[in-house]
C-alpha cells in the first residue's frame, strides 16, 4: 500500500504553547490507522490541524501526494478529507435529512439523493428518523449521523475523533462494526480512540502519541509485548 496521508514534522501551537511538537506519521491507502495516547497528548489537535480547523506553525501535510498544509476547512473537504468530530457535533436543530444534505454542501453533482438513499440503507435507524431533529437522537444515533454526514462529501480519507466517547458498550460495538464495514467498502480511516482494545482489533497500524510527539509506531500485535506502551498508555491494564 502507499501513503494516502503524509504528515511530516508538524508543529501546531496555541499561542506560545506547542501542542504538536514535530509529528510525523503516515496513513496508508485503504487502511484503518489508529492514533492512541492519553488525554492531553495532542490527538484532537492533530485531527483539527489535518482538517484545516487549526493552522500549523510549521511542517507538512500531504494528501495523495498533494500539499494541503494550511488550507481552510472547506478546501480540505473539497480535497477529500472529512472529519467526524469528537462529541459528534451534529446540527441539533436541523433534521437528520438536513444534516446529511449539509454534508454535501460543496457537491454539485446529481447523485446526492442517491447517496442519501444508500446511507439510509446502511443506517436504517437514520431513515426511520429522517424528519426528526438531530438533537433529539440518542448518542449512538447521533454518532451514526455524524459518520453519515461526513460520508456525504465522498471523502478519500475519513478522520474519526473518539467515535465511542460516552456511548454504552453495546453501542460502541455497533460503532466499531460500522467502522469495519466502511473499511471493507474501501474507505481509508484515521481513527483517534481512547478504547485501545477495540481500536486495535480493527486497525492495521497504530501510533502512540504522548505530549505532542509520536513515541511509538507499530502493528497491533506489537502492543502486548511492548512494556513501554503498556506503561505509557494502558497503565496497569492487561494487554
């Protein structure tokens, strides 16, 4: 496989405080790549920088070989990256259908309605609630809507920031089933996830981030044997 997303020596700062301190990593085409790390490590900052919400201080972000560093969010979406943000952030006073239409706001083709139909087939609960305001959905349903809305832009790369956060265990399992299905359908996914065990069941590659730096890179099978990662990320939990 070849790298779809290439990040090199990325530095992002909040004022004088550097949250990302020279991050370098790759997301391979057609893969699920997972980013692990404790709270405050800089994971969400990295996602927001790739999505164009934050501007980096220095470094490079390339998508399919094209430099996208510092582009505004709408240009990033147009270029092929969609973000499913932490805490879902659906438009609560808009209907499910209107949220999906909003996800296609930059498209000018005639296949938008057909794509909505396909997403309703994938997420039948969203179809049942298509006229319902998004703010009245359950947490799991809102997460499904956030994923579906992102898919409406037909992204080359789907960024997912903590998709299981705050959800019940059975809903978490369903969300990860959806992630696996998307991958099987050819979607490339860059996943930030606190639930390391669930993430490592679906990922082909993972990175560990601590204090704004990537401190380890490997395949999921390497986690159980690596005492450094267990100590830094899982603490006393069994790998």
